[in-house]
C-alpha cells in the first residue's frame, strides 16, 4: 500500500512528550488492554502474517493519529481564555478539512479571534465569522493542498 501520511509537527511533539513524560500512562493502557482481550487477539495471530492482514490495520493507525490530533486541537482550544465557546468553535472546526490546516494555525486563529471578540470592534460579525476570517488569514496552503 503506497500512501503518504502527513503528521503535524505539533502531533509529533505531543507524541514525544507522552513517551518521555507519561510512560506510566502508556504502561497502564497496555496492561488494561491485555486484561481486556488483547492477549486473546495476539494469540490468534498467525506466525507469519501476510501483507493483506497487515494492510488491513493501516486505517487503525490513521484513526489513532487523527484522534490524537483532534484531542490536541480540542484541548488547546479549551486552554485559551475563551470568549469563543466550544459550542461555537468545535462545530466550525469539524466542517474544515484539518488535514490542510496545521494545529498551530488553528490555535493561533482561535487566539486572535478571541482577542478581536473581546475588543468589541467586530460586533457586527458573529464569533464564528471572526474565527473563520482568522483561519483564512493565517492559513498558508502548501503546494500539495487542493485549491477550491
């Protein structure tokens, strides 16, 4: 299977941080998985798995990385001094193809949108419009990004 995976620098930093600082959490996750059925699944594996079997798990890796990245984005948004509420931000972010926008851009944009909303200079726009403007302003598409 020839597929490129693009992982944001922020996600790589998060993964490195978890491995360095949360080893006990990783150990607990693995121990819990073993207690709850992972051992049985591992015992059912053939001695020499074929490529089809291995490729079948490729989406699992992608889903795990996407879940980690989404969790990072949601946590960063929640950490800000929010005027924008999660009910306003998260539905908007779900409408955007996050593969084309990095986490730093999202974090920066939500921070800038919060500042603009607090300043009351943009009272004629709703908070989602301000956030969307900031996302467009901060987004720097790469050469491989699709143009609409």
